[in-house]
């Protein structure tokens, strides 16, 4: 999305044609690979078959009939989704004419539209230097345009206090009333203390951590002497990127931050998508669909393939 593109209707139309139509062809309408309800109803009992989940065995019926029987459930396909959006100043960074904020806007718009057009309500909570906006969950294209319009209308802050994701997560825990699918969209450049809040929120809801990043945040090129400005505090610092030792220390610090994030997500039982400012959004969402499909296989007693390493984190960089 261009930095100057501000018309919600034009943006949504473009994404419907360039992203959602492609996803329709790739998913063949099987959006159950993306979205899944949380409620189940007992539909029937049948004899146990090889590969059935032993957790579904009805032991009372099994004891009475002397033959293993399992419960069969009908799944509720409806799901309520919430987007917890970190729109703090650091999210406005981007090195290739694409800001992390633009990536967030497109991701939220596409996912909200995919959900809402199947009758699933979506809501949003906005954070800048504090939680300042709550949009109740509703369905429909008009509601997606409302969320998109509110995101685009927000002025970019030049300065703010350090981001406190803990406040956003605690607000989500207080406001979201029933078990939901929650997308936490952030660059996770935050003051410490949010990790426990994430774990608490994940006990009640299914969380997808959508981590926004730019390649320059991972590795610096040799550009000589530069002035760096903290996007939130405004603090300035001279940096000699020609110094290979500095570039090496910068990359090492970024790698440690990356490892800490992945460990936090894994320990909290949270799946994660990593969205770069250089990513193709369709590829990212397809990998998200693959992640959710494999997570269901794991919950049914299977195992993740070796290329996912049993981790809760899947990079779509």
C-alpha cells in the first residue's frame, strides 16, 4: 500500500481483486483451513476405529457394550475475531517505501474481510501510546471499511512514551467477552512486562502474534556515518555503519531479540506470523493457513513436520 493511499473503499477494492481473489483460487473456498469455531456439540456415538483420538472414547458406553465407542462432534464454524493493533510510532518505520504500518493495514483488512464475508464478526482495539479506541465486533463489508477507515484516519505520532504492550493485552483481556481468535499485530518493540499478560490472554483465547518487521531492523548495510533517531522518544545518535564491528554487534542484538520473542510465543502457546515489509501478503496468508492446519493435526494427536521443528512460531519472511 502506498504511503499516500488513504481512501478505504479504493484500498479494499484493490485488495479484493489482487489478494482475496488469489486466495479464493488457492484455497478453493476451504476457509476452514484459516478459521475455525470453538464450540462443539455431541452429534453421535460410533465404534472406535484405528487412528481415532482416544480422548474421544466414551468410557461409560464402552464399559456397558464391552466395545470401544467414541463421541462424534459437530463443530461450530462461527468464530469471533479481534485485532489488537499496536500503532505506536515505531510501526511507521520502513526502509523500502513500505512502512510496517502499511503492512498491518493490508493484513488486517484482508483477514477482516475474509472473516466477515462468511458471517464472522470482527472487532479491533487500537494502541498508540495508550489504548484509545475500541471497535465492537460486527460482521459485514461496511464494518471492515469502518475499521480500515479508523486505521487510516489516525495521525502518525512524532513522539510518545515507550510502547507498553502490556496495556493493550490487559485491555483485550478485560473487553473481549467470549473465547475468540485474537490477532496481536505489533512490531513487539515494547517495554518489558507484556510477556505474562500475553500468557494470561492465551489461556482464554486463541492468539496469533503477527510480528511486523523491516529487514533493516535485522541487519545494517554499510552506509557510512548516519544519524539514527528513536521513533518513539525522538532521541538522536550518530552511528558509523562503516564499522564492521558495530554492524556485527547490531545483528547479534537483533538475533537475541528474535530468539527471545520466539521463546516467549512458544512458552505462551501462541502461534506467530512474521510479516516483513518486503513480503507477499498472499504467500504469508497461505503459510498462515498451513500453520493452522498443522496445529489442528497436532491437537488431534499428530506431530508437526520436521521443517517446523515442533515450534509454535512460523516465519513467513
